[in-house]
């Protein structure tokens, strides 16, 4: 993120600034503590942080920041789908989304999905300790280095500096290879990955994230996002390292392994 560009964009008319804590495609961490200082210095805007991809993976302490709003989604940290939470700092008054019964502190009327709320809370309790993520960083690094060393023309999208990205995420481009076909082959083997919106089959354009990073289309079309969770194992990483290089070779020469 270009912090100087952000600084120049702010003025007295700015109402809200919203930024990711972690990018969903690359795992890059944004300097939200620096951003909030710039926002408060240059405007009276509320500062919202999209923490969806970061919760449960890196330590988060909202008590020591000036962040006004912070959103999260349970399914990203092993909770149920369809439930999220919005942190609202003291002194911030938001108009209600829906009026009526006054549920959720008057912000959103309607009967709460209690079972989903309980599921979010239980998952948050389990994920509160981020120490186990150190082991998954090692697994991620093993996967990453293994693929980059064994597959020709494979490239890491983003920084290799572990302190500047999530410990569980790796986005790798396999040049001149169709990402959707890689995904399909891995899926048939029981391996779930994502193309990270890198290759759009409708208009054949790379994702805005990779375009902003100046990743050429020949690489972006073969971009795969690997995300490790707390229930992945080292054996699963080794399985991918054993199978994926062969898949890439077959796709590049257009052969069918069957």
C-alpha cells in the first residue's frame, strides 16, 4: 500500500476509510496501525479494518489502537458459515441497519441466530492462542520452498518476508499454466486450493490484486492460493509436494495422465 497516496487522498470530506488487515489472495499484512494514524491526522473519518482473513492467524489487540470498526467472519477461523461480528469502538455511534426489536444493541433488529453466534464464540476461544500458527508457518514455508525449487517457472506472489504476511498463506504462480485446471486436478485428489480469482474464465483477465502487483497475465492465469488451517498435517504438505510438480508438467505439455 502506498501510504503517501492515502495521505494525499484524505481531507475534511472523507467519511470512512476501510482497509484490509490481510489480503485474501496473497496473505500480505497491511500496516493498519500506521494507516489509522494517517487517517486521524488528516481527517475526521472513521477507520474500518477488514480483519476477515487475519483473525485466528495473527495476534490482534484492538484495545491499544484507534481503530473504530473491525469486522470478522467465523468461517475463516473454523467457525460456522453465515455469521460474523463487527467490533465498534466506544464513542462510535452507527445508525441501525434494520430497525424494530432492538436486537444486537439496536444495530440490527431481528431474531439472532443463537447457534451460529455460539459457534463463532467457541471458535474464537479455540483460535485465541496464535502460538500454534508458528508450526503452520514452517509447514507453509516447506510447501512454498518445495514447489518453487521443484517446478520450473514457479513464482511467489508477494513478499518472502514472513513478518509481512499471514503465516498460513502462499500464492504461487505457475507460468503458462491454467490455474483452473490445476485446481481441478488437485480437487480430484482431495486437495482444496483456490485460484484466488486470478483467472476469470469469462473475460480472461487477472484479478485486480495481481494486476496491481504488476503480475503479467502469463503468470496470473496460473496463480494458486494455498491456505493451511490448524487441522492440516505435514503429511498433507508432502502429498502436495509429491503430486503437484507432475500435474504442472502434464498440463504444460498437454498430456492426459489417464
